[in-house]
C-alpha cells in the first residue's frame, strides 16, 4: 500500500528508514519515528476499532495520551498485550496490531446492532438492564458483557519480559518537557539541584514541536533541543523520555513508568521491558500541559472527527495529512493554526468559527492566506458511517440557541477545537483541591497540599512568554531554597502570535426533528442524552452521575470528556460549574502494565527462598520439597517409585521402630539474655518459669492479649541469665516482634535483650527408640544416659570437634533429641548423624512423616493453633498458671471462653478403619439432617496412624470433653464424602507419654 | 507511600515499618484487678479518629525499635515521631 496521506516532506520522522507493519492482517509501511496511529493515517486507515457499548466505528481522536478510541491489541515478539493506544505506540519493524471490541471484524460488526437497539443500553445500563431475571445472568447477560466489554484480551501465557523497579530521590521532579518543563528544569539545574525531567513521549519539547514560535532567535524546537542537550550533559540532571509520571502519592512520592523496550521489536538482552520508578522528590513541578477540548455535536464520534491540535501534530511531527478536505470547527484561535498548517501544505481548509467577529494576529494571517472562514457557524452533525464524508453545518444565533437552515458540505475530516483544559490530574492526586478559572472555563490547581507547583498550560497560562517567565522563576526559587545556590538564567526573547478570547460555546443544539447522538465520553460511549437521563432519574452528585453513566471512568480518566460533562450537568441543573465540582482523578493517569507494577517480584522472586545448610544433602537423597513459609523443607525422601503416602508411612514407621533424623533448622530461635530474662518468660508464657534450673528445657504456650494461642515451643535455660527460645517456623517473626513490643513499650524496666538466631543454628531432630544409641556414638565423651540427660534436659557436647547443643525434647512422641550446631557445620553434623545411625537403620524423614507422628500423639501444631483457639481448646489448660498473671490471662475468663460446652481437641477414627478423612471436613450428628446441618466441629489434621495402621484425625469439637466414645459423621461437601466416625482421645498413641521419658 | 522519620535511623520509607495501632492505649498492670468493661476497652475498643493520632510503628526492617508517630489519619501528614521511651506530650 502507498502512503497516500504522507506529505512530500516535513515532519520529524526518518524517511530513510521504511518500516513494515501489520494491522488487522494487512501489510503497511511507515517510517522510523512514526506512531502506529500516524503510520495508519498516512496509509488512509481511519477505522481502527469499535466502541465499547454501541460498537460504533472508531477512528483516531488525538495524537497522544489523550486518545480515547484508538486502543488496539498488540503482538510483539510472540507476546500479546491489550489496551495499547495506537497514538502512543511507536512503530517498529514487524509490529502487528489488531482491533478490539469488534466481532467478527472491524468492517462488519455484529455488536453494532446495539447501535440500533439503543433502548437496550441506556444510562445506568449496568444497573438496570442486567438486574433481573436472575436466571438470565449466566446465559445471557454475562456472556454478552464479556464479549462486549473490555479493551482487549489479556495474555494467559507467562510473561517472559523483565520489568524492574527503581527507587530514586531528587530535589526537583518535573513532569513534562514542554516549554514550562524545560525552563524550570534548566533554572533548577543551573542552581545545582538534583533534577529529574520526565517526558511521556519519545520526543522532548511538548507543544514547542508544533507551534510557530521563536525563543532567543531559535525556533521552538531548536530551543527545546539545545536545552535538552545541555541538561543531558549536566551531572545533576536525569532526563527521561518515554516516561510517564502517572501517580502522585503521599509524602511527595511519585511513580513513573519508563517504557524502555516497547518501541523496539524485541527487548535487548539484559534490558527490562519497562522500569517503574518510585521517586521521592523534595519539590514537584507539574508541567503536564493541557489537552484540547472537543465541541459536542451530532455524530461527533465518527472516524475523521478529531482534535484540531492532533491534526496539526500529525502534519508537523509526522508529515501526515489527516484529510485532504478538512473542516475546522473552532471556538478559539487554535483552530486557525491548524488551518494555516493545512494551507501551507497545499490543502484548502474551511474554518467554522462559532464567534461572530473575532480579531487577532493569527486570524489576520489566516485571512491573508485566503482561507475560507465562516463566522457564527457550527457543525450540526457529521455524516458518514465508517469515515466522515460530509458535514451538516448551520449558522447559529448570537445567543447560541437557534440554528439557521442546515446545509451539507463535503469534507473528509472535521478538526475540532473547543479551547484547552489544563491537565491537573497529578495536582489533584496530590490532594490539591483545585479551583475553577472562569476565564478558561476549566479547573486549575489551587492551594498545594504537598510540595507541588503547577506551571504553564497545566496551570491555565496559555501564552508562551508568560509560561517561560513563570517557569524560569519557579525553577530558580524552589531550587535555590534547597541548594542555597543561585545562578540566574537570562530570560530569552520570545516571539509568538497574539490570540484573542475564546467563545464559551461547547455544545451544538440539535436541529428540529433530529436525534443525533452527541457524545461526551468517547471511550465509554456516554452521550448527552445519557447524562440527561441520569439527572432526570434523580442523580445529583457528580460522583454518582459518573458511576451511573460511566462518564470519565476507565483508562481514559476523563481526559477529553470531563469538562464537557460538567458543563452539561451545570446547564441542566442551572448551577455554575464550580458548584457542580469535578470528580476525583485517580492514579494511574494513563494505563500501566501489570508487569511493571509487579516488577521482579514474580515466581520464585516474589519472596526469598530460605534453605537449610543441609539442603544439598536432601537434594542428593531424592527429597521432595515443600514450601513451609519462606523455607523449602523436605516433605519426604523418595525411595524407588514410592508416592507421598507410602514414603511418609515408611519414614514414620522407621521412627517408631528404629530411629529417624529430621531437619529442624527452620524452627524459629530467639536468644534471650539479661538478669530479667526469667521474668520476661514468666510474663509472656502461660506457665511458671522462675524456677527452671540451668540445663533444663520447658514447653511453653504464649497467648495474645485476647486469650487466643499465639505460639508454642520449648525454651531452654542455657546459663543463669541466658535462654534459648524456639518458636514454630511460621510464627518466628511475629513472636520476636511481640517480645520487642513488651520489652520496649510495656516493661522497659526489664533488663533483657532478645535477638533472632534462627539462621545461626542448624538443627537435626534424632527420634526413635534407638536414638540414644546414635547419640552415644556422636558424643562418646558425654553422658547421654537417661540419668545424665533426662527428658527435657540440655547439655553441650563435642561433635568431632564442633561445639553442639543437645536438647532432649520430642515432637514425635518418641525418645528424641535435637542437636544444634552453628549453621556452617550443619552439613557436617548431618553427615555424621547419618553415618553413626547407619547400623541402627537410621532414615531421614520429612515434614509429612513429622506430621503423622505428631498427629497420632495429639501434639498440636499450626492447624490447631490457627488464631481461633484458646489453650483449653487444645487441651493445654494444664499449662495455665493459677498463681501468676500473664499476657492474655484476663481474657480467658470471658464468658464464651469459660463456657462448659467449649470446643476441645479430640481424636477421630473412621468406623471402617479404612477411609481417610479430608482435612477441613465438618463433624455433624446426623448426616441426613436438613440443611443447614448444624456443625459440631471440624477436622484440623489427618494422618495415617503408623502405630495402628488406620486413618486418624484431630478435630476441634464442640463439648469435646464429653464426646469421647460418641459416633458422629464427617461430611466433606467439597469431596462429596460422608464418613461415620468414632470420637476418641486426641492422645491416640502412648497417652501417658512413657516413650519420651524412656 | 509514607516517609517516616525513625528517631533512631532517620527518614525511611513506609515499607520498612509495620503498623502497631493506637499509641495512647496503656496496658493494664499485670496482676491488677480489672473490670470486664475496662479489659474489653483495652483489648478491643479503639477510637477511629479523623485527624491527629498518636500511633505505634515498628521499624521492622531497620533498627527493630517500636516508635510513636503522630500522624493525621486524613491527610497522612506526620507531625512528630518519638522513641518508645519518650512520653507523648
Ligand atoms: Zn529505626
């Protein structure tokens, strides 16, 4: 295809580099420096998609971030991405894009039938139409909305691209590189401030690229180029293009997304696709400029109707004509600049100006060029379905209420200018309340809440000279305050054409007998009639009108629609616009990819992976790992083709009959030192701690203030004022914070220090009737007999030259020990244990066997201490001291916690001794009772008892104390299971605890 | 993201801290008789103030100290930070 709308010369594109791309399956060419939009327009393509609700044909409306329509699905390097603005997507070789919101194709769209069934989709259609009947939801409404809604399809593949996060500090952050951004950055940089200048587009300069001005005897673009190259040379300045500051958060933190590779066919090796910057700035200068406002008229969403500034930008930056028979519809002088540009490129435009007899330098120039100007004229409606073919125009009365006779003139595009709206999104996000400026009919920032100032057009200043003066000065003042350094820049001579006042006209009345749709919000298909309905139905608050009609919602955030919506509400309500107020602007200003937000925190990088020093041994010995919090722990060691069930049974059985060894490095460990250490333990644990002798361990339970069990574990008195506390793997961090809280805030008088030593020690549990034999071989010099190291005893030992801590504690319920050595010796210790245990049949066991062993012993763990149970529920009431107070004690006397029929832990065995009981199942009295069947309790943990060779579970059961021997049913609706069971003691194996003491 | 001045470490980002609730709540002394109502007030009942509020934060990924922060709950402005042992004035 030829680029028949490309000008012979001009623009900032590189005509030496032709680029091929595909749109909706068709091949096209563009040039380096094009956007997808400019390249398509160069090829005469104006139909780019279908609208959200009515599936009306959609073209291009803007030339940048303000684009509400031209959203495509992009295909790049084997990946697909939705919600891409064609006006922002730079062209690269091999780019492929497709239309969204159309089915089966953009040219023939079934959904467009909605357009003729408007009654089906009035304002508030989400709320009204899809309310009833309920049965319609699944079959009709939901599939309909699914197909109709959305701005593309998210990829379901894993994203191979890399995204990064960066944290940065600066003195002054400047958002936008137009005249105000450049001037303020320059003066701030000259004063030595650390400056970040961010530009959303690929080219710096903003409006200087498209306006006919002169600064210091240079064209606007030349001046911008020279400032940028000077700034880039300065070590205190960071200049970033393709970088959108999209959010202004608390304490002057702003977030910026930098598109590093989106404009390339493929991300370069070692480069990220995008980078998200978290910038903490001392001062923020918002120089985001302004966006041209549309004028509302009939069928104003037809492809070919676009902002006049966009038409000018396509000519000046891309050398592209948006049409060859342009109609310019304007209420201010900006439309004339576009018309002049058309004329300069050999195209004859017609200007319709709503004003009666405007006079200015620019208008004079247009007249001198013999441009056809019709004053007091409006476009009544655009005609043409997939592209503008003509326009119905009419003269309008001075009071702007009456239309003259309608005539039809041929045209292929309508360039609209309804004056300018400052881009106040960032200022508003920062908490700035904003005020209405009557002169420009728009909101501008008011009093700053954070350290933010708005410059230039974003602040409603529309002349270049004033903008530059103000920006040089603000940049200078703010940076001087920070750096105490002044290096004033001399103000350049500025030449610009003077313009005259605009007309406050914004909406063309409907001609008699016509009912054209006049759109306010182009992205969400919100028309004048929708707002009228909403107000008729009683919606008043602008926030409610917004939600009811979807005006200004979604990715567009009302960039072009906001003010016209307010104008309409204020007109109908007979209120002034400031009394209506504007809706809240929310970040992001423009869509940000999920990948950029997530950054590198994906997959295994989402949290650190912690491994014990023995990890590589486990790997070598066929361990199958499981995530235990942030740790990786062996779940079981696979022998041959064993499965989890078989392996864990074998391992647990071996502990009960011979001896096993388990890696318990992950247990939380806290070192407690100081003369008041015992007192601290006595206050945070429920049992007594003041008389624990040196060399002894004790099991303790900790509560929260509300009486709920927080954690359990053993603590050992190593020496007079030194204790070694262990916590569960999951609660280690919380317990440390808990202790620090009480020590620092509640009992600062206690002389105690606590520090986490979890990583400092590697731990191995040696459990089973033959464990003492293994220990004897490991520590031949120590007396590890039952007398020398009794149950709950502690000693230090010499493990072939390595200092070790030996604790006689047991989780498995067997005779057992835990040996700790410094982490670096963990692997050595483990190998020695395996070596010494070989003759006794030692086998490593994983967390699954560990669970089996503790469950059949009735030892509680995380599944019982789940943040909902008190000590009584876990049969730990024997550990509650009556003699002393402790954290949480007072709560235990609350009525529900002291109830006679309080829930309690029990054992559960299936009557058939065969059927495994799913964890999380409910216990009920009658499995056939009508729903909702009263629930008596729930299964907290299940295992296969290796002792009795049948399934066994623990449950928390209402009135569990009196339920032993009862027959109940376990119900699992999820697994569709009903199992008759008997309630037994939770201490299923060795209820007297003889083995641990043997 | 808030910027909190830890009295021990200086200005740090919010993600280094964890929130710890109302700093004006005093834990009843251990071993002292207390009515159900007073105990419930200590454990559960908190005012949800709009405006200046003294609250606890722990500098978890820093010095691990609990600190007191006076913050406006509506605007997030932080007026003052104190060490754990400094009295709120
Ligand atoms: Zn700190």
